[in-house]
């Protein structure tokens, strides 16, 4: 599934048009290739620290926190950015959670009302991507199911790692293009896992 709703990650013009509409501020243009790092055993601890900070800032408003993305899967190469899925009562109600997250050091980066009312917040040094969805969002479930599949199945994990390396070797203007280009292999792996 392509987060931005675009069907062709190679269509730079479409990203040039859409990204400024959903980005708070100016979209980042890649300064070079996407760089993948070997798995780092400190990533789970980094997630735990970030999750504790988020939970502390939001209290009961943080309904669910999950370590997702490639840094949540042992032995998988990744960009060294911790991806966290957060469910709140209503992700469209930014005033209920964004100020508390901003006080905890996060900045609102992306606002996608047409894609699960997704909000993305980042830390100042951009080492955490906080994906915010409403309670019970199917996208959170998809992320967790994919993470669990890769943790459990070494063949799927290697297949995904191979696809990531191939895609990282390509030239992209935006990191979102790289992320969206992985959608096909993700869908194939999820389809097999049921």
C-alpha cells in the first residue's frame, strides 16, 4: 500500500505536486542515496526510550504504541530511524495530542487526512518517525502483521532485505518514493502470510 496514495514511485512530478500539500513546511529532498545500515541491537532500546517519552507525554491518550518498520526486525538492514506506530482516540484531533508531543521534542511533519488521518511527527535530529493513527486503524494492524511475519520467517525477511537493497541503490528525489516502492514486495509477503 502506497502511503501517499500515489501508484507510481517513479513519477517524480506526482510527488512534487503532492508532498508540499501534506508536508508541514518544505518537503525534504534527498541529498544522496538511501543508506541502509546493518541491524543494530540498540534499536529496540532506542524504541523503548522513545515509547516511554511518548507515553509519558500523552498518558492515557497514548492508546497503543508499537515498534514497527525495519528497525523492529532483528537481522534486517534499515535506515537507522526508529518507526513507531501510535494510536490515539482520534488522530484528526491534533489539539488533543500534538502540543504534548511537541513539548516532548517532536515536530509535526506530515498531515494526511485522506490516508487513515495519518500524522507523522519527527524528532529534531530525525531519528524517530512517529506515525499517528486513530484507535483500531487497519494500517497499524498491517504494520504489526508485517513486522511479525518478518520476525518469524527468515525467507521473507531475506526477500524483503534484498528488495530494500535493490531499491536503495536506485536514485530517488524523495525518501517517500523509496518507501512507496517497497509496497509491492510488502503486499506480496502479506498475501502469502494470510
